[in-house]
């Protein structure tokens, strides 16, 4: 069975950001593969385009440019947050406030975002809300483990069961 729209796809992969021989930054293994419904917007379109038409047992190796993956970092996604936002009951959360920490934040509409602390000032915390892979080319090497029809329930719910 070939990978096409509305198929459940299971793949293993190693992801690198500095070439096919670089350090692995993320992996999906046979014990814990990446499983998704193809063609419903769960994955990067360029990632899916590279897998389309492959079958169980096929291997793959491809590069996604930063522009085809998570785009370039956007300066508008780097914000100064008032330091009071990191207080609970009037006390600053110093264990949380460490440069390099990635922490969950919430906007006024209740949407959750993850941001990396870049700098801690007297009155503000500079946070980067760009995707961690923004600006990076992605190098995938992997194998298709399984391709099957998605069940009506999976399609209805929008995820693999």
C-alpha cells in the first residue's frame, strides 16, 4: 500500500540540522515511531511531499530547507515580557527564570505557546517564541514501517488511535 491521503503512516527517522552526517537532534524508533494521518495537515507539507508514494519497507533520505520547514526566525516573535508575569503570589519564580529554559506561556485568549528565555533584565524577560527549528535546514533519514487505511473514527477525530 502506498502513502497517500487518508492513510495512517508510521515511520522511523533520524533528524539532523547540520547535514546528513551531523548530530542527531530527534529520532523516531521502531519501538516509538512517528504515526500520523497523511494529507490532513498534521505534518509539514514538504515533509509529506517527500513521503508520498512510498510503501512499507521503503527508506528515505531528504533535506527540507528552512523555508520549507519552519521558516526563518521572525523578530516579531521575540518579546519583552514584564517580569511580574513570572510571579506567583507576588514571588518571582527564580528556578524557572534561567536563560535557555523553554517554558509554557499563555496569551490573553488562552492560547499556549512555548518560549525560550533569552535574557533576564531588571523589569523584563526577553523571550523567543519562534519555533526551535526556525532558520534551520532539516535532514531526515528513515524508513516507512507501516501504511494502512485510516479508520473512519481516526479521520473523524483527526489523529491516529
